[in-house]
């Protein structure tokens, strides 16, 4: 038969019928545990089950996750929310065609901080770095940030030789750094006529506007039929080209008889036009 003992020390709790001594608890916690055991006994809970029930300390988290970990998870979620908001606003300030892969804040936002503005005073971002303004209970916090972004350019799908006729089918889209990758490379191939490669282009290399042009319609030394317009008067003459030019470009020509030079707009293969004012 179990015996009962009492002590005036708050560090010793009365023994239960289960024979379990609850030590190290404060007086209020012990009283609460005793009341709980009494309620279990009156409800018919077996002594073995009552003894196996875990003790709950006052103020301890009940989720099984340490308080520090819970706080860290909450902070991480808040930062992710702010970053998502920054990305939505930053899209309007990115270079044309650029996509945002990720952004990173350079500061730890205070708890409860909300987004105030993104890249204030900047219409188009021209570097990875920018500034974010946060509002923390009426106080403005300026936070640095960086963005990882890419933009599309055209790259040769295969080796291209000089003077070869080319089209958009000879190129594929490649993604490069939005701010430092292949500056000046084109992202769309023109669709307003025929073009040829001015120089060799290796497979995988970005395409630049200086690397292709319209094919020459006249070459140096060509005899070119030139239509001269002066109001309702139209005269045709033949001049010698001093330089090569494509359709739509202006070329210098010389009159073989007089040696006088004029500029005429190329309209076709070995044809040009002059309009007198």
C-alpha cells in the first residue's frame, strides 16, 4: 500500500497513487498537475496512462518546434513576401524583354515592415543594384538590393560564311545577362527584305547589327541607270558608281563625260534615282 508524505518545500510535490513523484516544478504547476490527475482519476483513466502522460512546463511551446526556429521561419516568410512584391514592381523598370530570375535584399527587414517604393526615381534599370524603401511603423528604411535578370538575343544556329544570304531561321534565341551580356546584340531579325552576312559568324555567337546588311545592288565601277526627276520632267542617264550600296542607300556616282559627281538613291540592281528640288 502506498504511503503519502508531505513537505513544506515547494520543490517537492505530493506523491500520486501511481507512485510518480513530480520534482522540480513550481507550486502552481504542481497544483495544476494534481488537479489534472484528480480529474483523470474521476474520469476513470487508468493509473498507468496517467503516469505516462507527458508533463507540460509553463510557457513551453506546444508545437514541438523551438521558439527560435518558429521566429526564424516567420522572418523568412516575411522576407519572401517582400521580395515577391519587389519583383512585381521592378518588372516595369527592367530593360525591354528582360526577365527577372531572382532578387536579394541587402538588409534584414524589421518585423512588420511593408514595401514603400522600389528603385525610386529610376525609370529603366541599367545595373543589377537598386534601392528599396521600406516602412517600419512610420519609419522609412532604405535597403539596398540586387537583381538577377536575363534578356534574349539572337545567336547563330550554325557557322555562317561572309556574303551568305541569311534570315531569322539561321539564328536561335539565347539568354544573356540583362545588364552586361552581349551589349548591342540584336534580339529580332529584320523582316523588311533580304540580308547577307558582312563577316563570318560562328555558331553560338550573338548577332550584332554590324554583322549583316542588305546585299549590294550596285558595286564600284557599275554603270547605273539613273532617273532624274525635276517636277514633271523626267530624264534618264547612265552614271558610273564610285562605291557599293544597297537598295535604299545613297551612293556617289560620276558622269563619265564631264567628271561631275552626284549622289543618287539606289532603287534596284544597277538603278538609282535623283530628285531635283
